[in-house]
C-alpha cells in the first residue's frame, strides 16, 4: 500500500470535513467498526474476540486507534481557527494525514491477515500518537512553534513502513498554503 500526492491533495481539499472514524471502538463494544474514509479505507467491521484469537496485540492496536480518532477529530476542529501562515497549521495537517494513513495501513493489515506486521504497526503508531499528543498539547498551552520544532521528528523506518514521501507532502503543503 502506497500513498500518493494525489491522495494528499484530496485529503487537503476535504480536510475541513470533520468526522470520527470509529463507529464501534472494540473496547466497550464487542465489535471494532470503522466508517469509510474515501480514498483511504472502506467501512469495515470485525469481531474483537476473533481478532484477539489471531493476534494478542490487537487490543493495543484498538487502543491506539481510539486515541488516533480522538486526535484526528480534535485537530480537524482546530484547523479552521489557525492562520494559514501559522506553522502549527502545516504540522497539524501532516499529523492528521499520518493518522489517516495509519488507520488505512492497519485496516489493510487486517484485511490481508498480516498479524506479524501489526506488531510493527503498534510500535510505530505509538510514536505518532505520542508526537501528535505533544504537538496538540503544546499548541493548546500557547507555546510557540519554534519552542517545539526541533522535537518534531519521525524516523525513516516510519516513513518506509507507511510508504510516505514527506518531502512531497511538504512541497504540497507549501503550494497549498502560499
């Protein structure tokens, strides 16, 4: 699964549409169900007990996804109030896009039943979750972007696993927010 600049442009053009992805979170319900995100993943539903029999790490994955859903929605609702010239706007767009890609990758791994790769997905996605939470909290506390910009990094392993070309995404963001 590879993600293109066309998908990123589509995301940017529809990023004002805020919705939660999780219909059933698989934590307080027996099902894990995700609403479709056109261009990224279909509406999907799995019985959690069946998934956990196949892969113990699914519980951790579902917890990460529940947090991802919270942050992607929060970021989406914050974005319209941030000036296009504010560097937080670009980083929020990147984080939300990465969250959507993470959802898509997880769903793809479930569909092809690649439970071994879900372990790696968990490890890498936890890093994204921590980074996203830190950036959101810094913004909400009124920190300046320059105070946190040196800490906003993901390693090459992440970009390779999720098939993301961050240079192209940065180029597209720079064109979008002239």
